[in-house]
């Protein structure tokens, strides 16, 4: 089986790279399983002080794997999305998301869960669940706390696309930079984080994420069940099959 998520460690930085070209880094059970394993490994590695999550492709993440959702259901997939967000939020190391290319639906949960997200201005985002008879249930755990109430209503209810500059204005990402400056901006953030003592970084992150982590633990299972039930509903199944059929044409 081809690995879909890679882990490389060098000079105190663990780089976790999403690399599933056949479905544009969709959140399949294999991809989320490997992502969870690498997050755990990096978090436990004493040589690692900072974690960077990025994509090897020209898309960051296309959201849920709809082919999987229409064939085997989302019972596991929805809980995995909660688990991925929790693994990022609860990780003892600061997690930086390097965001390039389109980000859709569930992928936005990864961006929101990261402690710091640096995006190219050309990135695009859309919470498209509403258009498929779904709701952004599991990722609401991390996305809603990043946004104002008005911004959450606008993005969740319309499903409209917005760019990196707007994502920064709304609070979804930490910073949006010109595309050519993305790697330099990420390297600058990582360099600053590496100046922090491991204990200082760990304990400071606990202070910052305490309420968010408590909310994930309190509501994560219920929201995963809601998400799975919506994915399994006749209305959503019909909408997803229609969407997949349009993509094949």
C-alpha cells in the first residue's frame, strides 16, 4: 500500500506531508490513520520541537473522501476527523500549517486546529458541506472558535469560496503572504518557535488550548455521530453521488 502521509525529521522540525494525488488529499481512512500516527510519533520524539503540516500537491486538502463516504459510510471517517483535530490541538509540540492551494470542508479543520497557519494569498477555502445536505459538524469544533459569529454564519451557511487574504481577515489563518514568500514566512515562524524552550512551548500551548481541548472532549463524539448520520442520509447520498458523477464527466 502506497504511503499517503510522509514524516521527515531534521534540525528539530518534524515535517508531515500530505501526498495523496489520486483524490487531492481527501480525508480517507488511510490518510487520516497515517496522519494520526505521524502526529503521535512527532509529539513523542524528544528530537522534535516544532511540527509542520503541509501538502506535497498543488491542493492542500479536498475535504472528505466522498467516494469512501458513499461506499463504506462515514462512521469511522467522522470520528477520525475529530481525532485528527484533537491530535493537533493536544500535541505537546507547536503545530504550524503551511497552506498552499485549495482547502475544502474537512481540510479547513486541519488549518483551524493548527496553532499557527501561514497561507499563500492565492489559497482558496470553502465550507461546502451545506450544498451537499451536510453540516460542517466535526470541524466546527476548531473552525468556529477562530471566527467571529458573523464570519461563521457567512462561511458555513453560504458555502462560498474565499481566498487567503480573506481567511486571514476572518481569523481562520494566522497570516496570508504572497505565494512566492510562503516558504520564507513559514521558515521565519519555525525559527522563532525553535528559540522557545521545550517546556515553555509545551506549557504555553496548554494554556492556549485548554478550553478548545475541553470542548473537543466534551462534544467530539456527538458531533462525529451527527456527521455520520448526515452523510448516511438519503438527501446527502443523492447529492454526493450527483457531485461525483459531475466530476467524472
